[in-house]
C-alpha cells in the first residue's frame, strides 16, 4: 500500500474550515435579515420623497411595517445566529480532532522508518466518512486506527465505553466500538484485504480497559499504540 498524499488530520481540518465559513455566512445573513428590510425601506422612502410632495413624516408613516413582520425578522435572525454558534463550536471540535490525529501520526513515524506503510484520511464508502489511519506492517497485517481526542479517563461499563471526568462517568455520544468495527470491515472490502484489525486510539485520554480490548476492538491510549502494533505484528 503506497502512502497517500493526505496529511494527518487534513480531512477534518477541511471540515473545520467549511463549518467556520458556514458559521460566518449565518452571522452575516442574520445581520442582513435585520438591516436589509430597514435599509430598503429607507432607500424607498427617500426615493418617494423626491418624487412626491409628501413630507418626511407622511412617507415614514406610509412605509411602516406591521409589528408581526419585525417579530418574524427577529426570530429568523436569532435562528441564524444560533446556527452560526453551533457551527463555530463544531469547527472547534473538528480542529481538536485534527490535532489528535496529528499528534498520533508523530507516534507512528517511527514505524514508517521500520517499513510500516501508513495512509491517512482514507475515504470510505457506505456513508462511513473516512478512516483516520490505515497501516500495514512488514508482515502484511492490516490495521485501521480511529483516533479520538476526548479527555478524561476511558472505562468500560455494561459492555460499552464510558468517559470518567473526576468522579462522574457517562457514556460517549456514539458507539465508537461499533464505528471502528464498521471501518475495519469497509477498509477490508475496499482494499481486498483478508483481515483488518480495528483499533480505537485516544490521543488525550487515559484508557483503563481490561486487556485493552472490548468487543473485538483494541482500545488504547496514544502512548501505548506503538507497543500494541508491534506486539500484533
């Protein structure tokens, strides 16, 4: 497998940029929703005053919008602002994920020097997005590594991953185990490989998972990723 031109975290950096652009568009649109109609009314009023003998107060009175219109404009503008805020936060989260991939790639650089082949940001079919890292060992064993940048401590409860922050623990927003398994199966299919080992790697969290494995998926923290890959061959 030849190493592709995609850089670590490139896909998600591009996603973060797209979200920020869309957020700015939402903010600008919110401003236009409020100011646009008012500016148009003012311009039209000035135009009418030049064409008629009406005084300023008469023109302004005839051009006033019903209160319900102002309410609707404010509601629409607030909706656009809220959407922009959500997109901006999502962009920040994407940048955090990209940093996790970039940091993890530095750990893998030593494996590349030992003959491992590494590919970043492989596009996957069936709506699975992309695989953060796909690598093949000198012994031709294949691995897909899904990198997560969550903080805290990763533990298991009821056969699922949970995150512990201080004394509080709660499940992750998605089933990362199932997600990583699907990626491994898709990579195997797209590349025509016999088997792909799924690995879930946390770049910023401590992992406390028995035997570093849950439902056939290896779960490790960044500092233990290289030793795991070497031990698996």
